[in-house]
């Protein structure tokens, strides 16, 4: 382990850390810290509303849906939060590192307005239960307000701030006499650059009809040969983890391509399982959910072993949600998203689990999981239930956690050392160890 850690610190970490210190990467990594508290709070509501014990769910009854209303407080609108935090962090970066004195508020509000302009108000037909008369509902679509729109939110935040700065720094603004109150003057200073920004996004979204969130999502929707093969599962795994690594909901993208086929395969498997006959399919969504996407407990444990207070705090905050397969606090808070040093083990660990599960299942040393279990169920319990009570499935998941920990640990140790030695310039954004631990 020490040799691996040393190799990563000397050969792999330096160029990746150098990349991490780039302006836009630093700004993007700031995003998760800005909404960490909401991610954790939302995770807690999710746990309470969906805790996988039948007696508890029966006790809650319909009130669980009332609790669940707060479950998405961090994730349901994370794209909108990302627009806000990206624009804020970029202006903050320029003010701290370039000595600029740009007022943060106008470009931040402008970025939010621009993103909403790309997601305009719509009126849709509705059906009221028990009524034959159709109704209508008017509102902003939430399709790209969640994780699906995070990357688009980053782009909107960065482009908006850069256009705004272009005009302000070149004094292409309305100038008022010096005796005008600063608040009034700043509003007029923002008028011309704000007008240009709004026209820019209006042309893209309304005139050219370019749906940026959808266009970005489609880039990552390659044609997948949908079949019951290990190759299709490997492609699905790589896409899932690769997309999450850049802040796009990998599960939604992959599920959008394979979901229909997986649903049919799962239904056929469960019918066969009920009849006690051989399962017709192997590589289904349940296979991926049970044997590959086993949660981020190993990463949380690795973080708890670091010397940095910030990373230890992150591990402590993330371990309970991770135990119930809620990874957003670590993906957006550590972050893993666009963090080149952590993207490697994040993808690699899933690939290793995929290969191991495929080999063992094909050798018939592991059963094919067939039963649907709530996603929030802890991985070992989920494996036990999904395979109809097979103890070797549980052993595989626990052994996988050990292997995943060993994959993560050298990278976490390198990240920890880089921050403590100052190689990772998190202080430029005000997110050094002690302060971030306190905020988290």
C-alpha cells in the first residue's frame, strides 16, 4: 500500500493536482461546498422517509410522502444552485487573485436569470383525478433543475460572468456622476453587460431553440448495443461513473438508453425466479445495482483516516448517507466531480467490481440477482434480499468494499498530503482545512 501511495504521489498526483489548481476547476470544486448542508439535510429526510424496514414504513403511512417533500432539498434543484455558486465563486476568484473589485451580486443574479431563461415557463395540460374536465398547469419545468442540468449550470455561470466582466473591465457601461449613491450607480453599471448577457442566452434558447442541458446530455448518449452481454454492462458502468465525474446524473442518462430493455429483462427474470426456473437474463439493472454500485462507504472510511480536518469531517458527514447508497454529499462536496485525482478511483473501483462480479457469476460462484430491492437499502442487505437470501452475495459485497477501500486509499492519502503541504491551492477560494470542516 505504501508503494502504491508513493507511486501515486510522485507520478500520478502532480499533473492532476496541477490541473486541479486551474481557475475554472477551482471554481467548479467550490460548488459542492456551497450546498453541502442542503445535500446532507436532504439525505437525512430521504433516510427517514424511505428507511427500508416495512414496520417503519407502515408506521409512517402516507406521512412518509410529507417527509419526502424535503428529501430533494439539495438535489432536486442542484443545477440552479450550481449556477449561483459557480458565478459567485468565479467573481470571488477574480477579486482575490486578480485584485478586481466586481460586485458579486449583479452577475450572480444575472446567471440565475439566464439559466431560467433557458428553462422558460410552460403551460401543460393536466388531468384532475375524479374529474372529466382537463386542466392546465403553468410553471418552470424541473427536468434540468436537478443533476441532469448541473453541467449546463456550470457553463451558464462561467459564460455569464466572463461576458459581464468583459464589459465592466473595459468600462463599456453607463457612467453616472460621482455624487450618485453607489447602490444606484452600480445598478446602472450592470445595465449594459446584463442586457448583452440576456440577449446572448435569449438568442441561444429562444431564437435558435438550442436546449443546452439536453444537448449536453445527448453528447453522452452513444449508441449502446443493448444486449445481455458483459460488454454492454461494462459500457453502462463506464458511462454511469464517467458522467457522474463531470456532474451529470449518469444513472439517468444510462437508464434513458437502457431502461426499457432492462425493465423487460428484470420482469422476465422475476417471473422465472417465482416459478423456480433458470433466469433468462444476467446483466440487468439489478446486476449493476447489487454487485457494481455498492455505495461509497469505503471512500468515507478512507477520508476518516486522513489528517486533514476538512476531509475527516467530510468522511464523517458522508458515511451515513453512503451506507444507504446516497453519494451526492461526497460527489459534490468532496468533490469527486471534475476532481481528476478522485475521478480515477471513482471509475476504477466500479470497473473492478464489474469485472469481478461478471467472472464470478459466469463461473456460477455467485448467483444472478433477480429481485428488486429499494435502492436505499444498504448494499450487503440488498445483495442478500435480491438473490433470495444467498450469503455469498453478501460476502462478495463486503469483500468488494475492502477492495474498493484499497483503490481509494492511495488517492485519498495523496489528496490529503497535497492539501496539507499546500500543493492543492484550496486557500484561494477560502476552503482550507479548518474552515471547511467548520462549514461542513
